[in-house]
C-alpha cells in the first residue's frame, strides 16, 4: 500500500495529503477518492503534478479529518506529520526508488567546433547555432556578442551553460534526492556528483581517442568542473512534480584542473568507440565487458592523478585487472601471459611487449611497491613515458577483446595460451629471459620459466 502524509490545515493554510511521486495509473483512484471526500463536506482539489491533494473544511476537526481521509483514501497508508518533517519522511519512503532525468553538464578546457553524438552521449558545441538548448533557454542574445571566444566562464543562470561545451545524457537518480531539491544541500550535492560522474563517462571516450601522456596539456577538465572550484549540472527530471534546476556547489574539496591548453576534439566514427559508449553507459552483457568498463574509467582517472608513482601503479593495476591472470601465474609466466594478450597473435609484437612489460613491472613497479622507491630514485625513467607505455598496453588489450569478440576471462586466457604453446613463442620467451639474465647477472632456472 502506498504511503501518504497528512498535513492538517493551520491558520489560513489549507490541509494537504501528499504522497511520493506521481503514478498515472492511480489518477482514477484519486478522482474517486476526492468525490467521496467532497460528499463529506470538504473542499478538495488534486495537485496538477499528481502527487497529492489540498483540502479544507469549515469547523475543522483534526481527529475527524483523519478518519474521513483514511476512509475515502483507503488505498493509501496515511500518516500524520508536520510540514517540517515532510521532506525527510518523503525521502525515507523513496530511498530505493529511481527516477529518470535529463542532464546538461558543462565542460571546461574542451573545444568542439561541431556538435556530435557517441552512443547516448550528446556533445553540444557552444558555436552550434542549431543547438536546441538555445531555443529551450531563449538565449539567442548570447550569439549577438561579437566574439564568442571571449565569453565569460561565470555560471549564474542556465543560459550561461551555453557558453560551454555541454554533455547531454539521460540518467537515473535516487528519487529521494529530487525531493531534496531546494531544501537539502546533501541531496543537491548527490545529484551533482551523479550527473558529473555520468557525464564524465562520455569524456572518457574523448580521452581514450585523443589524449596521451606525452602531451598531457591536451586534457579536458572533469565534467561539470568550473574554474572557481565549484561543480555544476543542470537537472531536468522526467516527473513533472520535480522542477528542473541549475545546481552549482562545491562537491569536491580537491580537484585537478588543466591550467594551460585543453583538448580540441571531434567525432571519430569507430565501432570500438561506439561499443565503449555502450559499456560506459552501464549496459554490459558479460563479465569481460565489466572489466573493460572498469579499465577505461581507471585510465581516465589516472590522467588526473598528481603523483607520478600513484598514476603509474594505478595503470599497472588496471592492466592486471583487465587481463585477470590466475594467482599462480607469477614472474615470467605472468609477463608472458600479458604480452600474449596485448600482441594479438603477432610474434614480433609479442617479443617487444614481453621485453617492455618485464622492464615496466620488475624494474619500475616492483621498486615502487617493494623497495619504497620513487621515480627520483629510478634513474633514466620518464614517469609520463612509462605511464603512456602501460596506457597503450591497456588500449591494445581492449582492442583485442573487441576485435576477437571475447566474452569471458576464460576465453581471454585461452586466446593467450593458444599462442604461448606455439614453439616460436617458447623460443622468443626463452631468448628474452636469457637477455635479461645476462643484464642482471643471474640464471633463471627451468622451473621458473613459463611452461604453457
């Protein structure tokens, strides 16, 4: 039975019966109940939003009104409450319910000349005169300004959103937070966080196609992030009882920002990118797609990690998580497995990847993790270059999974093992191990060499 809250009249204010969220199927019940209530001498009218009624009666009695309303609205579980308690009680009832919203999230340090769409992510250019949001906000006067390049980044009203590139997306939010609009900072912060993080998944698609560590200055800010440290999002709830609103709050006490160039991007038509757009929207069909989504998000987050050591280690962790080697695949067995995945059956690429990954893992990762070293202690290594090396291996692994139609970790294991069991792979593996043994002045025993 649906919960409803009864607010008795006070002074010159009518009474209200409120229930959380509109339900079209219940509007007939509402009309029938109103007629029954009116027969008892009440003036009563439904809210246009469909989430309650307002009523009054001469010679009002709270006790009698409760009995009358319980009788006439028998399909509701009615609880008396004070106005000051209403929003919190509504939030509790709606805690596990979801509601659909359209969102607009501004992006700093990004330039797009033409609007485009990747999957469900729409990217609107501030220079696009056919942008439907210009008409929606009635903001034609913005485009009478002489030089749009000199637009202010100040965000005071929803029209100011059009000065930025925008990500548009439909998402689900907790309906309890929509109840908190205008009266709960926590609810508004939750909505901004959800909207900005969901929109940032769209930016992941641009980062994976346009960004790299050798030119880190070509990196957009995180979705919704403003120059003054605030985060912004425009929320348009699908349900009419909730009003659309521009939300601007300090959501994150610390954030990384691009203080130089930023990214200039355009649409790249690619089945891989469209596939990733589906995964980033949360529509995964199997376990490996969940791993791919996690890896893409981790790669994007690594771009904004301040400390070189933390960035590099997070990328190594992402590569391991994506490839999911078995626990007993350690040492050279681990390195050869990863190289077999990233090289996609090409023996020459396998040799290069095996040499590179062994260096990255043993000479850098292990020193950072087990010896307490930093990049200052590891001579001759450029933190950005080695981060790009791991980043590239992750990208190639994702490409392998997509191109080969891999749907499970077991299939990925089988793909790599099929290559590694070939005699030419065994020979290359031994050659690489022998070369590293020579450099390190040691001899790797046969039992520590991979046997697939």
